[in-house]
């Protein structure tokens, strides 16, 4: 008796379409089992001879009844494909064979009956289920088999050990079924059962009975012959498991730990698939020694499963009025953004109400659509993901928190900055040492509910490399058609993300992968004016910092002037982060004085600010830098907000006329600088510039690298102005900044980021801004008080730029065109 090595499972063997059929009388060959057969009939001898000349494969099929020369109708439909391993001829002409069963087959059709039966066959694999029950049954079979072997004289002890070493329930079933003495009909019955667990159950039954026969001799009562009832069977299986555990010395520690995990898993309300997996792992855990490395891995896994919020929801229905109130409570102004959020929530509320109706399993009477409306493929109407785009400190994250509060949901944040590996989103397979779930599942565990507001922070900083593209994993996470069955590699089972409200944030849209961007609805937050910052500080930041430092409202107060002083002299930002920090510094100092015994309330004036924070850090840089010719103030858009930049042009004697560019090195930038230089050179006379001034000179233009403009060419007019200023030896007007692209012929073309740039200009103390005329409409986006404070000069061409930037009034050389 022999068995194929474990692991030699089904599916890796290709069953031929047609096979010669060897009818078996009073014998069944099970898959994986090696069985001796005697062949005497002439046509069977012929069959064996032919098979031995070929691939040695044949179909081994039992007869329904024992008779000579069975025809097609006398055979069972289910049999086994087998291979002849050994062959010995006896003097009387018959043959002794050793055949090896390989896999179950079904006879589909007859191909021929002469000189022997040949049938068309198809594979008929067993139904392998990975349930706890199959595993428990396997152990039960192996255990009772061992006892049977002990009680019997015919079966050698090795077969019990061999059975114990077969971890695969299917292997164990066929092995035991082929070794214990059974009627051919019973073996056939086991062969024909599809689920492996059914085979095992039948075997437990049979073996138990056989054991009872041996142990109790002939004194069997009628009820032991009856099938064990389900309850008894369960009891029996548990006893078996216990005895296995006892044998492995794990009854005490291991047993209670497993029981505790089982209890927690029961409470966690796992869905069907997850429950099956958890049960399977629990069963494995029960069979492992606490010292084995797998024990720890499985325990960690089950801890994760038990701690995930499979069925915990926090949010009820969406109340739009309440949401409005909360958003207003938490944030100053931002009216447009708040309106968009409320519209989004309103749509969500409607979808939720309608969608739930369609899905409700209780309302059997109503016609239930096959799928909820938003599940269909690329329905353009599917719910977008809100994405807040803007520089740091403008309230993107805190808006997300506020939405969570408005909905009564938990808030979790996951930073995507520097995430390059898909596994960070989706986790590593459990087979990796130290594997963990991905960050989505980690976030949900932190949320403790499965409907949190989940912020995907810095989605513009996501990367991709050889470890896979995390953005494609994210796409799946965000897709309502897919995310209700999100499969984390570590969990290995689906988790339903459909109730999660995802919100993204970014500093810039440029680096967000296209498909992700298409899924998002963009809400832009450009930054605040000084006046808005003062309002935010008074109404939100100061009260927050007072509370954080244990100060009462009457113990520390700020004058509006003081706040303005902090904004202008100590911060230089689009948002309010540094402002918040400086206010915290002052609060800390005041708290300390109060703690030291000072009792008078403190009022912070502009003068007090300098006393507490030191000399202002940001002086009037623009005025200072533009005192000499050759420097012009430009405006740049950057991911952290608008900024002013200073373009510096200088001239050096050189052997040939040459342009050297340093600082920012982008191609677009170089080209636009070239265009600016060409324009100034070729129009020198018209601009009042001595054409000889550039002769034999190397011109050096430096554009600071710190401010990377989004639109490379937008520094064109600034470079041109710096050059003209240098050539005319006249400084640029010192409260002026500009932006715009320039062509070789001196036309000024529109550029992007106007609002951010204007905010930055105002922050830097600029009074007037030169903009391309075709950007006129963008000026409407600029907050009104800034529009009143700043002068906008709309231009079509280079001459107009220079007329404003280098006014001829105090000019030593008056331009010819004036
Ligand atoms: N409009 C606003 N009203 C009230 N507080 C604000 C506003 N904008 C920003 N803040 C506050 O500024 C701080 C920084 O905001 P944060 O949300 O972290 O910015 P971001 O995520 O855009 O970088 C937070 O304390 C936030 O509450
Ligand atoms: Mg943030």
C-alpha cells in the first residue's frame, strides 16, 4: 500500500479526453491510493498491453454488479484515472498490476466497446472546502483511525503515523478510505461524494462503528448502528479536538487564549467570508504549540480581525442644517467652500436615502433593482471625492475634521506623502515576515467604525516605482463600484469601504495622476488676506490657544493692530500656520507670567508684540531690493501659495555677447528668458536703450530657484523689465510687482494663479500689480478689500509694462516713444 506524496494534489494533472476503461469487480481505486489488481479476462489483458505501450493511463471504473464482460451500462459513471506502476505476468496468462489512482473522473460518452471499452472522460475534482469543520473532521478521522490501528492486528502502526502526517483533508480521506477494510460499494460511495468534508464525515461514522465493533465485540446495540445525530457529532468532534490539544500539551494556555479570541471574533460581527477565514485560522491556532512561530503570526492576524469595525457605524442620517452650523462654528468665512460641502452632503443624503431603499433586503414586496444605481461601471453620475486644494495652513485638514463632526462620524487622516509602494495601501501578504495590513485598513481600525471621514492627505505627493503604483490601488479604494469588496492582502478577505467618506487634500493639482484627478471634485482654497487672517485669529486661533494654555478670555486680549503686526512682521504665508504658532508663543509667555504671580490681565498691542516676539523678521524687502537698477519684482505661483520673486540682471565684460541664466533651470523658463532678452536687444532703440551697451558683454540673469512658478513663462515680463532697467540704468518702481508671458515681438500673454499671486503681492507690501489684459477676469476672484487696496495695471505689450515699471519722469534718458 502506498500513497502519492502530499502536495501532489488535484488540478496539476491533465486528464486525457478519452481513456480505455478497465471495469473493476468488487474493487474501487481511490485517487492517491496504490492498489493491486488482478486481470484475467482476455480483453482486459489486451487493454493493459495497449496501455503499457502508451502513457500507462487508464480509467478505473467499478461495475454496478459483479458479472462477466460488463458493457457500458453495467458501469458506474464516476471512476478514477489511474496509472499502471508495476506489472507482473503469471504463468496462466493473467496479469498482476499495481495501479495508482490520480484523480476523479466522470464518464461522459462512449467512444468504442471493441476490443475493450473506451470512453470520453472529464475531470471531476473533489470539492475542497477550507472550513474549520473539514479540519476538525480530518483530525477526527485520523484520531479514530489511529485507535482502530491500535486495536487491530492486521494494520501496521506506520499507517497511523502516515495518516497523521497528512495535513490535507482530501489526502487524509482517500488514504484512510483506501486502507481500512471497506466494502467496494462503500468505497464507491465515498468516491462519489463531492465535498471532501462529506467523505470525512462518512469515514468518521464508519471508523467509529468499526471501532465499536472491535472494542465491544458482538454486543452492539441498535442505536450505535444509527447515524450519530448532528449534536452528537459536534460533541464528538469537540472531544476529538480537545484530546488532540491535550496531547500537544496546549489545553491550558492555548485553550483559553483561543477561546478568548473566538469570543472577541464572535462579538466583532464578521461577515460570512471573513468569519470562515477566521474560523479556519482559529482551528489552525488550536492545533499549534504556543512556541511555534506560526502561533504568533496567526494570533496577530486574528487580533486584527477581531479589532476591525466590521459592523460598527457611527453616523446616522445627514442633517444639513446641523452641518452648516458646525462648519460655521469651526471656520471663518470660506463661504464658497462651505456651500460646496453642504451641496455635496445634500446629494449624499439623497443618494443614501434612495440607495438604501433600493438595497433594503426587508422590503421584499417592492421591486428591487439588480444593482444600486451608482454601482454601474463608469456611470458619470457616480459620487465624486471632494478634494481640497491649496497651500498649507488654509484649513484643509480642519475642514475635514469639521465635516466629520458635522456628521457625527469619526475622523482619520492618512498622509500619502512619499507613499510609493502599493503594499502601503493594500498591505503585505501574511506570508511575509512582519506583514501588516495596509494603511486603509489601519485607518479603519483607528476609526473603530466603518463609516469614518477618511482624509487622504497630500494626495499630490503620491509616487510610483517598481513596487507598484499606489494610485491604482487608491482608485479601487475610491471606486464605489469596487470598494465594498476591498481586499487587503494581509486580511485576505474583503472589507466593505462603501460607507467611508473619503476626502483628499493637495497643494497642487499638477502632480495628481490623471485617473485619480478625474474622480475628484476640486475645491480651491487660495489663501487669506491680512484682514481675513486678523478675523481668523480673533475668532478662532486666539480662543483656541487661550484654552490650550489654560487662560481665561479676560486674562489675555489682542488688539487688531497687534494681530496685523504679527501677520506682516512675523509671518509670510498664504495660510495661518505661523500666525497660529506666534499666537501660541505669546500665550505661553503670558501664561508663564501669570503662573509667576502676575495678576493683571494682559492686553497685547503692536508694541507689546515686538517686546514678546523680538524684532520683526520680515521687513520691506521689495523696497530694499529694488533700489538698484536691474532688479524687478515678479510674482510666482507655488504649491505652498503665491510668492514674490526678484529677478536680477547684471552685465559683465566678456569676449563675446552671451546670456547666462542661473537659478531656475526649466526649459520653458530658459526660452522665455531668451525671448525677453531678444525683445530688449532688437527693440533697444525704440526703448531708448543705447544699442552699444550690450556689446562685448555677458548678460547674467538670475531667477531665484526658491519660487518655482507653475507656469514657467510667467516670469517673462519680469525678466524683460529687469534687463531694461539694467540697460537704462534706472531702478524699477519699488512698490510694483508683475506677472505675464512675453513673446519675441513683445506681446504679453495671460498666465495662471492670479489670485494666489495677488495675495502674495499684497502680503509683500506691493501697491500695484501689472497683469496681462487677458487675465482681467481673474481679478474678480481677488477679495474685494484687496481690490480696493491694490492698483491693477492691465497690459497688452512690453512697452506698456516698461512705461509703468520704469516711468520716464526721473529718467536721465527719455524714451523716444514718449
Ligand atoms: N478659515 C478658517 N477659520 C478658522 N480656522 C482656520 C481657518 N483656516 C485655517 N484655520 C486653522 O488653521 C490651522 C491650520 O489649518 P490646517 O487645516 O492644518 O491647514 P491645511 O490642512 O490646509 O494645511 C488649523 O488650526 C485651522 O483650524
Ligand atoms: Mg493639512
